[in-house]
């Protein structure tokens, strides 16, 4: 594998491949790229293989999009791309290798001629911080999987939880995507098991605790919103909103 330096960028927009060049050089370069693309479309399967031998199409840059938590160096190492490889190489294996990273949920890899590989990453998002027995906090995703993110170095605004309960994490993720303003109010979320009683979720929204069954849906959880609005109009305050009873929201005042 080549030891040459490969430029990588975490960005939403790709920068130019090279420094400023004379106008005639840029026009010639564009013509060559256009001709190569046209030739590839017009030729059979061996077209890209022939183009891959041209140094003009060697990989000079890798651009990552969508990466916030995944370390760029780790992503590059998994891609195993170097400057002796061509942008015309098979791209599927690159995506497969990067998808093995525990923070990566999905990968799309594209080529941008003449020398850029564009990698679009969908990451596993943390939805809560779960406290270990030693007191440290672990970010977890919607499936309750612990994510290798250090909350001391990467800021994240997610609630605390006593356990990585998968049903509870899925509820939090549903609120995060469907009702981000409501999710942002959540300070803590726990599954509570009282002897002789069905399990319930207790979710703290600042001074208000919401109690629900463990089967609560995002749609049902949102039923607290009109109740909160009605209380506010009447200048009333609740310390607890109970969703455990069918088609009801019981507001308990101080």
C-alpha cells in the first residue's frame, strides 16, 4: 500500500481537487473528464477497468459527509484507500468495510471525477446516557447498544437513564426524530418495576414527571402536549402527567 499522504475532508461540499491552474489547463482537464465519462458510458464493462490504469483517475481525496462522532482516522483506516488506487475501483467493498464501524449505521460511496471518493455516512445516534456501576456514562443508541463515544470530549444533549432498556430507547429515538422539541425537554427516562405492579416508564421533563406503560407509543406520549397547553392557559401547573390509563391524561397538581 502506498505511503503517500491522502487528503481527507469532513464536509458537506467538496473543495477543488487542485490549486488554481491556467484557464487553458482547466478547459483541457474538463474536456478529458467529459470524454472519459462519455467513453465509459459508450464502452462495455471493461471501460472503467481501462480508465482505472490512468494516473489521472488515481484517488487524491476522500470526502466524508454526515460524520459527527466517527473519528476520521478510523474511517480512513477501514476504507483502505490509497493514492495508487483509482476512483474506478469497485466502491461496494469500501462501504462494506466502513459499515463495520460500531458508530456507522449506513454508508453510500460515490466517485467524483477525476480523483475524489465521496463517502456519505449515516451514524448511530446516541439517544441517552446510561450510568455504569463505576459511575461513568455510556451513550446508547435506539437499540440499546453502547456506543464508543466519550461524553467528556464530545458534547451531546441527551437524557440520563438507569439502564439501556431497548423499548425505552426506541421511544426516546422516536421522540428525537418526530418531536425534537419535546425530546429536548427530557432530563431523565427510566423503566420502573414496583412489586405487584406492571412495569412503567417514568420520564422527567424538568419539574414534570410523565408516567406511562412500557408499551407507550410516540403518538400516545404526545397527548401530554394539549394538556400542558390547557394548564398553561389556566395558569395551572402539574407535577405529574399520567398516561397509564386508556385515552386519559391525568394531571396531578402540587
